[in-house]
C-alpha cells in the first residue's frame, strides 16, 4: 500500500457530488471503486475520509466522496491507498449499464470512460439528469433499470449498504434470483480503519458469511451478497 | 491475591494501541516513527459475536460515536489463528477479553496462562453492570498473568474501581466513554465516544486516579504527539492510541 501527500487543486460539484482534483506523480493505477483514506494535516479530524478514484486527466486525479467542509483548494492531504477491491469491467463487455441508486456517486463516471475506451455502448440509469456525461452515453430513469437484463453484458451499481434490500427488490431479478449478466455493486458503508483493525462497522452479509467492506469490498459481485434485510 | 501481591506489567513508557484498533496480532499498521511498547488484541469473547445489526459510525465535532457490537470469531478460533504470532512478537502482547460471565472469563484466562507469548490480560467490563458483578468478573480474571482493567472515562469515580484495585490488579486503562447521538431515524443510538475532544477529560481522570498506587494507561483522546507527551509527563505509564491509528499520524509536529 502506498502513502503520501496531495495538495487539493480544485473542489467542484459534479452531478450533485463534490469532487477533488489533485496533482499526482504517483505511478498507481487504482480501479474505479477502490478508495484512499485521507485527512487534512493540522486540522482536528478524528477520522480519515474515504476518497474514491473517479478518473484521471493529464496528471490530475479526480476523487469523490463526502468531502469535509473545511477542506479547501490548497489544503494538504495525507493519504494512503489504494484500498479494497474495485470494479472489474470485463474487456469483452460491449453493452455496459451503470446505475447510481443514491445521490452520492463516486466511481461510476470512471467506468464510463473505461467502457467507451473499449467501444462499449453505455447506458446510465439515474434519478437525476447527469451534467457531465459524454454525449454518446444514453441516460435513462432508474425505474427502467430492470430492462438492463435484456441487453447489458455488464452492470455496475452503487448504493448505500442499508438500501441494498430495496435496490434488490427494484431490480426485478430474472427467475432464479441471479443476474443475467456480470453484475458488480459498490456498497457505501463507513470505511473507518482501511482494513487494519477488523472493527466490523463496515460488515456486509454475503453468502459466505460476514465480509468487511474496508478490505473485501467496497465492490462486490452482486450474486455473492445476501439481499434480504 | 491482594494489592500487596500485585503482578508487575513491566511496561516501558511510550505508546501502544488500544483494544479494537489494530487487529488480533502485531505488527501495528501505523506511520508513527517510534515503535509501540506493547500490542493489545482486539476484544475477544468466549463465544463468537456477529456485527451489531444497528452498527454505525457517526461523527460529531471533535470526535465520533462508534458502535460495532465487538464482532469477533470467539476465543478458540482467535487462539488457533493468532497465538503463533503472539509467540513470535518482539513486543509484549496483551490479550483483551470481553468480560461477560465469570466462568467463561476464568476459562479463557487459565488457557492464556498456558499460552506462550501472552504478557498480560486486559479486560473490559459490561458498561451497565452492578458493582458486585464487576468485582466478580475481575476476580475471575485474576491469576498468574498481570491483569489490566479498562475503566471508561465516565466511570473513573465509580465505587467498583477502588474495589478492583484492592483485589490486586496490575493496572488500569482509562478507556473510551459511552455516549448517545440522535440518528437519521430520529431515535437515539449508543456507542463509544472517540476523538481528540476527550483529551482534557483524560488528563483530569489521570489526576484523579493517581491517588491509587497503580500503573495507569491513558487509553483515549490522544491524536497528536503533544497530547501524548502531556499524559506521560502527568504520570501515565503508557498511552494507548485508538482511531488516530486509523486516520494516520501527523508526523509534522513530532520531535
């Protein structure tokens, strides 16, 4: 695991979520869905903030998460990461569906760029009309998400862990209860220890027992999860 | 055993992790340049515990409230999985036990006495138990290993504290107090209070407990080197670090 310092270059609002821009010279290649833990040096912060890799552009990284209000351009961040498991977009995927179930969207935009790079058609399901998607991305309301089973060969979801049962119910899973295509989900839970302590606050119930989102997640194969409340 | 036959904990001055903040076996994953003087395991119960259904982490100014239910695989599984690393450890390992039933606690302590690499037993007592029950549990944990008891910050003046000291325990940890916060649903949630906002109270508690002639470990509220040095100079034998190990240590102000 790497660690270091970043200076915040810019903070912007992207589709209702705050994103940081930092300059990085680190030769790291995080996956969308992986996260860094960062805190502002010299401020009285009790916890590090999980920052999800949201994309890159000419040596800049974009990072999304619940950004503390005290952070400003110029704030120096002490970070470690990348942590956890991210999304694995199959190189053969040509019909990619992305669905943001909650207002906090951290990692799906990075998947858009990856999918377009491999000439995939991309559909974005959301409650809100996103502002910064490439024009080739089709945008559909979240209510249309069950239609994705008819055409997608890869589906990526993002939601709060507490909302998983409601999300699962709304997906109208095909008979047998299994997704028809490779389906991954980023579950938002408190990521406090970064996998160092097994404190359990981020625990997620899977078909193989309890797993810790801080190190086994936060991205899971949808089919591996226990979906009942 | 009584106060006159107290076992020494043989701890040098410095920092160690608090129980629940560094896993079940060393090393401590931290960016602090000085090494820890001991390692404390995550809390271990006799039977396995699953995560609390209502687990949460809720920030407030200068701290946060955490409730996990202390999930752990249970004493036997932890012993099987980690005791070899305790034996190999270059620093003393303290095994932290969740005291729930005297008989179970006693069985765990007897097993640890036969386990190589265990330097001390640290226990936390049920937060709302009666004084007599606290004393029964402490008595059940006494044996051939030094016994250290966690006293939550909000209980340092409780009657049971002098009672357990008189039993002949080897040290006290001033640990995180409990608090309540209103949750998103509008009801109240209980959990441990963690954060630098506790520091003045820890310092005050240390002053109160110094009246007892027993090693004291400051176990919450420390998030920087200045706080650590202040507690050590105020009489703490050692300092336990909690969530600052998760956040990361700010090395800018370290000497």
